[in-house]
C-alpha cells in the first residue's frame, strides 16, 4: 500500500508514525524549487494536472480536524493547531 503527500507548503513537519506502523511506503514530490528554477517544468505541470483530475474525481480528500471553530474563535483554532492535537487542517468557518 502507498501513501502520497501533495503539498504547496514549503515548511512541513509530519508525524509519519502511523504510516510506519501500517507498513506504508511514502512518496513525496517537492515541486516549488524545481518550478522556480524552470527545472522539468513540463513534468511538474503534468503532475499538477493529474492531481487536479484526482481532486475533481473526488479521489483526494483533505484531512480536516474534527474540531471546527467560528471566526470569533480564531485564537482557539490557532492554539489547537500549535498544540499538536489537531489531526489535519484546522477549519475556521465564517458564518454567512
């Protein structure tokens, strides 16, 4: 079984313990630096196009933390993110 990570975040810390326990292999593509220096730009464009297809097909879903915050709770959201307790992205919803 494989796990794929796609990110546009330049600095990223991941706890890979769950992947190790499940015996997963991990494939990561760092895209920003090669694109900035025009290195294999076409190949990276193809990767992004394939990623867009996966997203459009619903095959790629973001990992969202179960705790949701309103805009007035942005401080609490930031604390949860910094605490290491959040699993995935922390959502701050704007009521509309």
